[in-house]
C-alpha cells in the first residue's frame, strides 16, 4: 500500500523580493522544512515540515522572520 507523507504546513506572506532568502535559510537548516512559492507577486509561500519538527520551525520563523519581512503580527503560529 502506498502511504502519502503527512506534513504540517504554514502559509506566510513575506516580502516578495525576500522569497529567495527564506529558501536559502531553510536550506541551511538541513531537514527542518521545505518551502514552496504560492504567489511570487504578493510573497505568499507555504512552508512544510514533519509534524515533529513544527516547534523547531516556529522557533526558526520567530528568530529569522524579520530578515525576510515577516512580523510578529504575521505569525499566527504561536
């Protein structure tokens, strides 16, 4: 039987010109999360990770979010 992987996802809107920076930072945190661009024009991206990594991903976003235009009010990821 083919079982689909289960991911936790967070949708963010960041500075469109900083999408590459988010991708770069996530790649540096090997195994933490992946990122997919939903709408390049408005900076909407989906970040996904294994459910057991969600707390580490939230910590990463709190620390690094300002560098790609994410503010505390944008982060509905308490």
